[in-house]
C-alpha cells in the first residue's frame, strides 16, 4: 500500500483550522501547477476546480460535507475566491483561487 504525504501551512492551520489548512494548500498547489502549465487562466488569475465529491476522492480523510464546509469557511474568511467558469450552464462545479488576503501571524 502506497502512502501519500500531505502538507499544510502551520499559520493557516492555527488561524483557520486544520481542515481549512489542508484545503488551502490543495488549492495553492493546483493553482501553482496550472500557472506553470498555462491552464485555467481567467480574469487575471489561475484557478482550480472540483466538486466536494471529487475533492473527497483526492482527500479521502475528509467527507464531501467536511470539504464543502471548509471551503465555505475559507471563502467567508476571505482566503479563497470562488467562481463558475464551466462551459455548460447546468454544471455547478465551483472554481477556486487564493485571494490576496494575508494571514495575520
């Protein structure tokens, strides 16, 4: 059985919570990958996307509801921005990027 390692920022965990820190790092990682490959550049920012169910497959230690609540918490606190840039109108998958808000040490 192979094991994956997950990383997060301690300051984010202390300020927002452990679940939020893992989700924040996930978004930071994928937006960075998209920037390096030139994908998902919209409105001057690089974005990543995924439903709570999809993210739960990638982060199996969280349920879809925990992911949804964590993402809402990060958005409410101003650390991420969400949008909908799907090609089909009925697709409600949210897109995510980090905001410019800095964490207070």
